[in-house]
């Protein structure tokens, strides 16, 4: 069984399980800024949160930007390689895992120094490495142009390997016309499997990480049109539907084979949000602004919204 790591969020499982300082910080999260600027021309896509710091990747040049959620102040801490940074996640060892988009690659960056710890080249052509999830045993990356997952298996004490393992997707998952196939990825509530959203069909799949066999998740009549970033907390699934400016909220069964729509969250500040992370009682989303021509002076931001716990009970 995979042990769920808090790589996207600080989840309060109970006051007794959280250090007093951490609990106090999350309790004050309602006082943190609800909107903060990212650099002009940055073209954000992914977000990860570790502690009270949010990390963003740039589609323009791959640079990584970090923001103190308490103040909204930020800085570029790792210069990009000139190719995109798309999905990002952070693990408990303060390592940021980055998806390289059309570069067909991934890299792992030290969250403190910005140094690249390891790079992996997954594919050379017809590729778009889109998103990543980190478990206690491995990191898994999706490719929106290929029916495959890329696995970076961890060694002892989380050691990064020299090579990666491709896992072909099979079963119910079938490549559809267009570039946006497999996109957001998360773990099932029981930690035994992975969830992947296929953007161009709106289907959600439960994937066996050992075999790549995918089964479509039963969401009733719901289709996840423009499905992008995923976040699972306990048995709640958040699905960012980017161009719809919507976050779909579902209750999953423990194994992640079925889900029921709870609510759909919208906000007037949404401008094509792509991914989502959690801190305290809030969700944080970067606005990718896909409908706005990107220029060096184009403004970008991230916004925070309440989780609306009363709707999720």
C-alpha cells in the first residue's frame, strides 16, 4: 500500500497529529492573502505547496517561483532550462518534481537552493510530459500525447535512481485525437492506485501502478470536460476544469472506483486555472490565462478560495 504523502497539501487529520506551530499556522491561513501576483510573462501551470510555501512552474522558460503564502511575496529560486515546467509536486524531503512538457523530460529540484538534483529524458518527439504525483515509493508522470506513465522509483531513504521505468497504459484508457490526453494525476484515497483524468474525453481512470491497466471511474452522468489538475484529500477529489473556470468536487469511495458530484466551485477571479493545491482551509490555483496572448508584460496571478467545508460534509 502507498502511504499518502502531504505533497500537495497540509491536511489536518486531527489536532493531536499536527505539531502546535503547524496547527497554529494553518488556523491563521484565513488571514493570508487571497490573491498574489506571479512575475509578468511567467505563464504558470503547476502548483505545489510544502509548509506555507507555494511553488509554481513557468511554461515560458521552465523557471520555478516560490511564494510565502503568509505574505504573498515571492521570488524565482531556480532558473529554467528554456523548456517548459508544467506539473510540479513537492515531497517531504523538500524536493520539487517538475514535468517538462514538450521537452519530454522531468527534473528534480532542491526546494531550498534551486539546484537540479537529477534530470530524466523520457521521450524526444511527439510528447508532452504534463503532470506528476509523488508517493512514498515513486514519482509518476503523465504524457498527454502517449499512452504511458513514466515512473521514477525511489531507492532507500528516497534515493533518486539513474533511470526511469515506462509503464504502458492499457485497459479502458485509449488515446483520443488531440494533444490533451492523460493530464492530471493523483492517488486513490486508499493509496493503492492512481487516478488520471483524460482532458479531451473528460474521463477519469483508476490505474494500477504496477501494470498500467486502467479502469474508468464511475462518476454517474458527470464528464470532466477540460479536466486538468487533480487533488485528493481523504476521499474528496478536486478536479480543475481549466477553460470552464470550474473546480468539480467529488466524493470517492475508498478504492477510487466510483465518485459522486458534491458541488462545482466557480469564482469571478478564475482566468483559466489549471492546477490546485491545498493549505489550511483554502485551495490555491494559478491562472494560466490560456485565452490571453502571452507577452513579456502579460500579468499572471494565483488565487485562494475557501474549501467550503459545509458543502463537503
